[in-house]
């Protein structure tokens, strides 16, 4: 599961959304972090439609766990929305969808290596939409929290992990936020650039 992504600067986000995509964006008065890696429980800017405005707001990555108050649930499987059994995500999928704005996201691979100090480490990869300054990822939110939506992996992700974030192409942004999103579940035709991250 994805547990790390990097956010662009607020200036880069504004330029991409307002100038490149020509969106009528309103930025809330929240304080946004500068470019940094985001992990669960940390705040990040997300794009949502609220009070008849397309807004950039700061929310925390992860819904409170219903079984352990110390933990958060930060990935939401898209398939849960289509199952008859109710889930904690249903209301958000139906009415509270958002866009997570990243420069790239990370995923651990399946291989482990032994470092010189004797510790094991997992190989790690960085992903992004090619030829785009920003990668858009489907999200859902509730109150002060958001979760990243995941789906089945495409051919780029399959050798590395059995799930992937539901990456949204720029032309699909409005469909995810406002329309029926069933056609977006299959990401097999979405191209991703993958780079192996050097170990520290």
C-alpha cells in the first residue's frame, strides 16, 4: 500500500491548476507545507468542491481507525464502494471525493536486501505521470481527514505491488469529482514513469 507521496510547492500547485488546467481555484486560509514528503497522519493540500467552490484545503492523511484510536486508515480500496456489504468509506465515495496533488508517490517492492550494517531494507520505487509537473491521485475525505483511493495495478505496477493509487489524468479530474467514476477504476491504460530509489 502507498504510504508516502511528495507534494509540490503551493506556487507550483497554483500554476498547474489555474494556468495549465484553467480551473477556477480558491485557496483556503490553511497553512500549507512547502515541498515535502507526506506520510500518514500528516497534513497535505487536497483539491475538493465545497460550498459551490473548487478549493484547495489542508487535511490530514488517514481516517481514524474504528478499532484502534492510535491508528489511521489511509488507503481506501475502490472496490469497496461496489460491494453490498456497507463500509466506512461509502459516504465519502458517494459525496466527498477529492484530488490528492503530488509530484510523485512511492511504493515498496517485493525484494529485500541486506545492507552492510546487517539490516534488511526493501527496494523502493517512485512513480509519476510522465511529462506532467503534477500527478493527480483520487482521494476521498471526511471532516479533517482524507484517504488515498487504490485500485488494481496496471502493467507498470504489477511487478512491484498488487495495488496502486488510482491515478487521475488531467482530463478525468471533473469526472472523479462530480460524475460517475466507474470508468476510472481500470487504470491499465494510464502510463506511469517508474524510477528505482537509491537506498540511503
